[in-house]
């Protein structure tokens, strides 16, 4: 029996949809650039069965992968559930057998020992393969044309960690990937596994290090010379998990840590820097300049996730869940174990966004992300009572000049993560910015396309879906040829 009636989040725009979609030639408005030949692949979570616990993290919902395939000015849309061992086991049993986010002690006995990952975070194309990633499991390979799940992939047995990050980084000059996984020595374990993988998909180096305390280590930054590992605030332990709690809690008494590991070095060579508590989830980019490492990242003031509750039982503080574009500078020639920090823009931003990945390990000028422009209208009569709570704009932030140019999505719209598509042969930031908007007035989704150098002109085209698109955590543009599209 499938019964969503007791689930709090089962109503409204983000109510679970259990179907898999195919739209062969989508309705569009404006113009769809004919230069675009590839696919915008998105991944997110959708509950196929309701969670066992109503206060579980949305991050525990089933992976659902979708793709907007662009060719000759036409677009087709497709979406499929990621058929993880967990999804298949639930489908066979006809219900949710898995408990809280990353806590196997809360699972039904029938599924003890089964891979728990839902593969719901990042789609990633690398070495001719499309992978669905989540930080508590191995990659799942996906057929780029059918979106069928092929199976788990550990780089031919050469990637030796049990977990693979949702945010591997690819060196824009060498094509080499850096991937890692935390809790590599078991549940709530303090070891991180790091691997270097060449552009053909061969693991060429790996190592391990231990962390000052076990925390979410969701993203890293990569320079020509260094790997930067930020973490802060979230905590876990065997005791906590055995007590049947959700994997992470937030501890306001902790400091932030950022580890810097020279590329190709052994884990013991990691150098830890310490700073005031922040919620450090995603990064934009970083560079090494002489003895300095400089990173730009959208860090929050405090706990971003209300479902990872504070360990001191204090209520979640919405005012601290604000992200700012920050620049952190580390001086490797100094013995000082802190960093300097500046906020580059006064406007709070979404902590996910895009850069021109062709220049990932170089000095960069532009960061693209969503934010809420409170001066723009929201149509409450048509879109509901959401004013001030929608991501109504994309911005291009010039981190050198401190300038921002923005694009308004519409008066009943809220945007998911922005994706940058480079123009072939173009300079940094030359290309298109695309992303999916929820249109609350019409209860359906639109894909917006803008010229990344002319955001203020607004979208040049839209792809109109006749339903609410599958949810998205992250998305990626994959050029035809990078993967063998039909
Ligand atoms: C994040 C997302 C996750 C997860 C842990 O955005 C952290 C951060 C969608 O899954 O499992
Ligand atoms: Fe992420």
C-alpha cells in the first residue's frame, strides 16, 4: 500500500511525483540557440515511497535523473528513477524499508547490509561515462540516452573508498579528476580517502588522512597545486547513530576547519587551518598564487539544514542560514593556522551555482548563481504567498570588479541551480546561462535560457514542460561528443 497522506511535504509544488517522463519535442517560446548540441542533465531526489520518519531529511529521497537534450533548436525531455539496489529492494517489498538519512540502525531487518545510497545529488560526465553521485555511496553509471541505470562503478576496482563525493573536481588543464569520500573507515569514521583519476578513468594515486572531527565534507576546491577540504559544524558519532538519530546534528560550539593538501602528496601532509564557525557546503573555485591559496565560496553564517537539528536542542535559526560570496586567503608561508576572509557582495546568495569549468584551476572572474531580489515583484494572487522566499534572479558576479548583473525569471517563478554552457572558442564567461524555474502560477516548470554576457536582457528562450519537472539538486551541461548522444 502506497499512502502519502500522512506526509507533511506531500502537498503543493514539491509534492512527490512518481512518474517517469518523456517529452519528445518540447513546447518552447522565444529562441532556442541552434549552436547548442548536448544535454542539460539534472539530478535530485523524489520520494517513491514516503519516508519511514516524517522528520527525515529530504536528502534521503530517491535519486531521479532527468535530461533536456538540445539539438538543431529543438529540445526533448526525459526522466528516470535511479535504480539503486535500495530502490529495487523497496520496489520489490512495496514500501520504504530504509530509515533515517545515513543511519542503517533505523532500517528494517530485511535490508540490513544493503547499499543505502539513493544516488540523488550530482550528475557528472567523465571519461565517457555519465555518473549519478551521492556522498554516501559509489557512483551509479547511467546510460546518457535512455537514462537507464547501468550499475555501480568503482573505476574497475581501483577506487578503494566506500564513498565517492558528489563534487569531484576536474583540472581544466590536465583533465585529471580529484575525488574523495569521507567516513572511509566505517560509519562515523574519521578517515577520508582521496584519489587522483586520469582523463581515461584510471586511478593514478590515492591516499588517506584523518579529520579533526567527523563532519559533512560536501565539496572541495582544486588549484594547479592544492586540494582544499572545508568542513564545519555538522557532527556525528557511533553513539548518535545507535541512538537512532539522523546522521548529522549541528554543533554551535565547533570551529571551522579547512585542510590543504598538495596534489600528489600523502595524506599525512595535509595542513589544517581553523576559523570561526560557518556552514561550509559548496565552493566556487580557488587558485594558488605563490605561497597563497585563494578560494571563493558561498559559505553560510550557520546551520543551513533545518532537518539536521542543533545538538544543544536550540531551535533552527533562519537568520543564520544565509550565504554570502566570500573570499578566503591562506598564507602557506606563515605558521599562523587561520585565514583571512572578506565578503565580496552584500547580497545573500544561493550556495549553489556555476563557473566556466574550462578555467576551473585558473584565476577566474565570473561566478553565476541565484539570489532573491526583494525589489522585484511577486504575484501573490497567482503564485501564492511566497514573496521574499523565491530565488527570482540569476546573477553574474564579477569577483574582481565587485559588480553584479542580474536576470529576473518572472513574477511567479523560483529558480534552481544555474548552469553555464560555454561557447566554443569563447573567453571565460562567454556562452549561455540556463536553469529550471518552478512556475507556481501554472504548477509546471520552465527551462530558461539566457546569454551569459547579457543577463540584464532577460531570458532569450524558454522550454515549457507540461508538468512539474523532477527536483534538482545539481545539474551539468554535457556537450555532444563528451558522451555519445544519439
Ligand atoms: C548535500 C546534499 C546531499 C547530501 C549531503 O547540498 C549534502 C548538500 C542531496 O544530498 O546527502
Ligand atoms: Fe552539492
